[in-house]
C-alpha cells in the first residue's frame, strides 16, 4: 500500500458580505476574462493578497512531519502484513507436506483452515488500511485548521477582503507580486508549529 498525503491547497477567502461567490471559469475565454477583472478589483477598492500554495506545502514543517509520520506508519503496516503472510505461507507448506498422508476429512479441514487464513489476512490488511486513511484524514483536517486559523489571525485587522491561492495551472492566471504574503504567512505558520511542539514537550515532561 503506497498512500501519500494529499493535502488540499489553500483556498481561504475573506469576502465582504456584499460580494457574491464566483464560479470557476469553464473555458479559456472565461479564464482570460478573469485575469482582466484584476483591474476592476483594484479600482473598486477590494483589497486582495495571495499565497503560493506549493511553497506552503513544501516548506511548512507541520506537513513535512506529517509526511514523515505517514511514511513510517506505511513501513510498519507493510512489515506487519509481511509477517502475517509469511506465517500463513509457512502453515500452507506444512499442510501441503502432510497432504499425502491425510484422510479426506483432514484434507477438507486443511482447505478450510487455509481459506480462513486468507480471509483473516484480507481483513487484517483492510483494518490497517482503514486506520492509515483515518490518520491521513486527521492530519489533513489539522493542516487545514492550522492554515485557516493563521490566516484569520493574520487578517484580524481586516486589511484584506480576499486571500487567494496562486498555483501554476490554476484558475488565477496572473496577479501582482506586491500582493504576495507567502513568506510572512509561512514564517508565522512555522513559528506557531514550533511553539506548539515546545509546549507539547513541556507538558509531557511535567507528567
């Protein structure tokens, strides 16, 4: 099982209550029209900023640690499954060697035992996979919550009406570099994560 953490790109919008939610463009003409609308945003006084989502995904230490955790867990799962398979294969070889001297009843019992072993292994794999996906989902939710909370704190003074995610190939084709707040947000995210780790370590030390 080779699962990788797929964490959603940041798409947090701080919209004025009077603004309607826009649909993603469906064709090239609409995408070009969206790029042209930047002038309208600027002239209307709507204050925007953007974040390079790929930069956050690559350099946010929480995500790096989360990926390491899942990779280690994947290794543990594969090792446990292999041990289970080896044990089943060993038992199958033992029964195969005994087969020539077995009665018909014993053969049927051996076949049933092997079938049950196969079912047991499948259930074991499914249970481990379910636990892995559950942990993966928990980390994704935590990631989203951390980013949302940080952006809310970052924009607590209401400086921006909208914070966008800018990624190559996305719907947002172009935006001024002066609207880029990636480095500031990434620094705050990592500082907060480091502080949380320190607090957690201190808490464990006092118990």
